[in-house]
C-alpha cells in the first residue's frame, strides 16, 4: 500500500443544506441488473494478505487460520503457489495478482501471458476457487512508466483465459488509487484525472465488455488526515450522525453519512461522466492503522477497531450508497497481518487485524453481522505477554500489575497452581490477564506499554486456570444450604450434583468453609471489633481482604481463627446485613478455605426478599425489533410487564439500539445490572441481552460456530444467596428464514447444531437455565437435544398445553400474516439445587387504545385491516424456580 493513495478533497466537502430542503436522490440511469450480475450473490467482506511479515505461518497453517476465522474471500498480492495449493477444496474465494514488476513481460508477449495463466490459474482451478486476477497494483500512480503496458497485459491475460474457457468464471481488472479521481466531493462533480484518460477509457470499455469490476483502493483514513478540520472523524469512522452533520451533495441533494460511500459514489459518477453505467465498483483495499508515530495521532487501536467493525457491518447490512442504495460494494480489508517488515512511517506496519502469531491486534465488534471473523469481542478473550520482550521490562510490568495495578497474583506464588513454569513470562501473562479481566476487558487494559496482546486462545494449562477462562463456569463451590446453615465441611468443593449438602444448623460453625478454595474481594465492616485476634491468620493473597458488611450483631461475627489458612481468595466471602447474635461465623469457620472463585455470600436482607425465600423469577421475551409498528408504545408496555412481575433475571432477544435506549431511560432499569454496555449496544444491529437483580459473577457471550446470522449464546453466571452458582443463558437460534417470502430457507440443521453446542457448553454447571427464542419447530427440528436430567419447563409443568408463543390466531396483531402457530420460545433447565415451580405466558393482551392498519389480500382483493397492537409478535415466558 503506497502513501500516494491520498485523494484531494475540495473545500466543498462540508457544504450543508438547510433541513427544510427535502433530500431527493437523482434518478440513476445505471444498468442495475447488469451490475448485480457481476457481483457475488451477496456483498461480502474479504481480506488482503500481505507477506512482509517476519515469521509468517506456513501456507497450510494460514489456510487453517482463515477457515477458523470464517474468512470466505481473500486477495493475494501475487500468485503464491503454496497458498493456492493449500486453498484447494476449501471454497475460500481468492483474487490473485500480477506484481507490477511482471507487467513488462506479460504486456509484451501473448506467450508469456498464456504461460502465466497456465502456471498460476489452470494448475489450481477449480479445486482452488480463483475469482479474479488483479493486474498490477495502483500502476497509474505508483509506476506511471508502466501505464502503457497495463491494457496490453490485461488483454493478453484475458485472451489466455478465453483459450482455456475460463473467461466467464474469472474476471480481470486492475486496482487503482483513489487519487485517479479528482474533485471527489461532491461526488456528482467527480471525474477521472484527464492525464490517464488514454488508459482509463479503454479499461472501462474492457470492464463493461467482460463484466469485470472497477477495482478501487479507498481509505477514508487518508481523506481525514489530509482534510482535518474539514472532514470530522465521526464521518470517517461510520459513526452515527445527526442530520446537521451529514455531508450533502448540492447538485443531487443526496446526504452522505460516511466518507467511504462518498468515495464509492465519486467513482460511479466519474464513470457516468464517461458514459459507463454498467460497471460495478469493487473496493479492493480499505482499512485504518492501529498505530502511528507522532504525526499520525489518529492511528489508534480504538479508531481502527471502530472503522473496521463499522465497515463490516455497513457491507453485510446491504447498506448501498446514497447514489445506488440498491448496490452494495464488496470490500477487502487491508489487511490480515501487521506487516512488521514494512518501511516507515510506523503506520505502514500496523494495518493488520492480527499479529503474525495469529493473535488479534484488537477485537472487532461485529457480532450480529454474520459469521465473518471469529475475532470478535463476543469471544472469550485473554491478555498475554508478546513474544520477544526482555525479562527486565517484563519484571517491571509484573511488579506494577501485582502492586498498584491490584491484580490477583496469588496463583503465581510458590506452591500455587500457576507458579510453574517458574519464569517471568509465564507469571506476567497470568498477572496481565488477571488485570485485564478485572478491568472488564476494557480497551487499553491489555497493553502495558506495548508488551502485551489479546488472544482468543485460552492460555490455561494443566491445573493453572487463567482468570476469565470458561472453565470458571464449572466452579460451583460456594454457599450451599439455607442462609444460616454452613457447618463442618459444607464448603468442600462440589461439582454437578454428585453431593448435595443441606445443613439445618444455624450460623457457620467450626470448619464451615473447610476445603473452599480461592476467595477474593472480602471486606470487614462491623463495629470495628468484628474481626478478633487471629481471625485472618494464614490468609494469603486475599485480594481486597475479607469482609463482613453491615454486621448488626455484637461485632464478633468473625471470631478467633475464622479465616485461618485461607489462600488465594477471589471476590470474596461476604456476610451482608447479618442480623444474628454476631456469632454467624464461628471459630475456624474458614479454616483451610481454598478456591471458591468469586466468593461466598451470606445475605440476610429484608425477610420479603426473594433471595431469603429461595424463589426467583426469570423472564424470557423476544421484544421484536420492528421499528415502524409503535415501537415506543410497545416497549413501554413491555416495561410495565417487567414492573408488574418484577423478574429477578431478564433475557431479551431482538434488542436494537433504539429499544436499548428506551429501556435504559425507564424507571425499572436501575434495579438491574445489564450484560450490554451503552457503547456496545450503539454499535450493534440487533442482539440478545440479559439483566439481573441478583449479584453477577460474569456476563459472557459465545458465538455459534455455524451461524450465518451472527447468533450467539449469552451467559450470565449469578451468585444466588444460600445456593451454588446459577447460570442463566439465552439465545436467539437461527431463524427459519432471513425474511419473507423465503420460507424455504429453514436452517433446521444449523438450529439443531446450535442447540447442541449451547447444551454442550452449559452442561458442566450444576444449575442451568437456558431460555430464549429457539425458533424451534418440533416437526422440522425434532425433539430439543438436551441430555438426561434436563427438562423443558413448559412440558414439565403444563403437559398437554401447546404453549405456542408465536400464534397468528390468538395474537390478533399478527392476523394479517400467514398462519403460523409454534412454541418458538422455551425454558430448558438442569437444576440440582432448585426446582421449577411455575411457568406463565405473559404479554397476551393488546395495548389499550392502540391499533394499526395492515393490507391483506383476500380472494385477489386488497383489504385494509385495523388490528390491535401487542407488546411483541411473541408472547413472553416467565419461569419461577425455588430452592429444594
């Protein structure tokens, strides 16, 4: 990628039109059908692979990595034989390239061109799916002396393809820098640099004749850098804009919300001005650098993440452009790996999504936008030390993170699980990850002055489990029994349901926490005398101490030796608002305590609390993201249902940013902790989210391996007073069709596989509730694939009741739709310490005084129906569980 990509943007870039002017798109004369014939069936996001990388993985490893990351389209800067061979039978579509230094030979000899096609195309096709040949790279602007050879090379290669009868399967074009287009804003005034018309004119004739795309390398980053003060950063990064900040073309009154769309339309207008209207634009390079020198302050990880994440969503959402909303250009990201061998400036080596060792430079926010790239914040991520860091630098960082950084470094102490191998790199990786997880995996929390990086590969090994590992979900040690019932060895580590411990004895007697491992974040807060002499004897690395909060007794709630021998605490042992006689934790109660990850809680709040009563309510609801059907009123009604039933945990599907905003402003919102932050919500299309009144150990998400709709499993690990951990998971399994009327695309196999994948991940836990819009069709999908010991709550509690949560007969709002009655929404449970006691269907009543009009064709006559409005097209399910 050359720095000559800098397009000249005129001062007209920000010409704003008053809001009272109605925006009306100029009627396009482009041959849309012809253009669409040139595209893949759907717009896609591909990725460029440069090889200026030290320690680049082998071709076989590279292809395996691409498959793991679900990359379907790549572009090479040559025709690497090892990579082309490794791509065989993978269905990954590849553009191969003729390097600039080969133009002379190919452009001067038909025989050389035919030999090149035989060696680099015929030898691999069709086992390797070669889709196009890029002849040269930005030839007009980087090697103008070779410009006269460009069209002869293209024509010679095309003739060789015709001879092999491959000219209809493989297209030929050449990538251009954006700078061949002058006066690129407003787009309607754009035109090609007249110096190159002698090349561009015959090229466009060729592209039109052969159905090949115009390849353009477009970088809003360079537009922004050259026009700071004129082009706002938000416009370059695809961030949402208010109407006043949109760019307006004064000739067409088209509104542009991002720079890339303006660049693409500038290319279309430039071709139109030369009377070519049937050539599609293919963006062969676009991206944003994640690091730069002092002259490039906007080359940051956050900006690179934002640009590439939003670009991916923009393409996969079929967004089109203002001039051609019906056509979405496919885009190849620049690039897969940081090319560390590139010459300065610094940014040139930092365009990659990954380092050469396959760990991500940053984590894309693309959940909900298909399956492109497994590199996503929805994956479990970890922070580890980069290779090649000297031990002195590592030791300094390790000292900080285990000291002022307040990371939990107990597991790397002598004799603990992560002490071996005993070297500074191993210890620093554990400490870095501890800090990263503690900070909520926030941006910038895995850097440590450039010596750390994030990875989606779990670095846990042997008995050393890194913080944040999904293995944590299997740790069910914790308070078992009623609030006042821990005695003896009641906290011996228990897994699944092999050992049930019930203890009627009040308070926490001697040895009550014996065997509990790894307590953390515990404080003391009684009358100052609550921890008597020796109470914390032998405590090691109990991060943030040991706590008895708001003790209302005589101050002796933690007595002599109470925490003797406690090691490696992790988010704590808590006695909250204890109203006992002060002896709730007696002598030796925590003796030998080990590894109760994220704690033990003794909660005795108000006697009406669901926690004390041992009864909890979980709500699952597909809220229906349809925005044009009284969305605000529907969400208000749904909020009233939440207030009425006061569920302890809420699992919602089909949430969009606007719905999230409505809920966030509601009075009931403050009572809950939400799994999705405002920042993440605003960056996603639609998603599932969870809310909890119960203490949350962790929220996490796991994308399904086979989803083409971006579906994922959302997991909340909760702390239930007096019980073991409760895991509540939700999902929106693959829909029966992407949109009507394509009802033939049922995705049954994908749905079944997703259900199995979810159950497989969740079944390690003792108490699991898996709920959501499963889109399940018993006739098509068969019985839901849960193991023995699991139950379908509706079938268990209401046998014989159809339980249809999507019902076009009973839900009059849907009576204009095709007839469909399905039990799409379900609660699937595996509970060792609870029992399901009640399940209800809610949201079945119409919203008073609200209706809408819908057209319906009846016997070839179109009728207008006035229909009621309900909170959603689905009914909600409310499950109640109680302690055994």
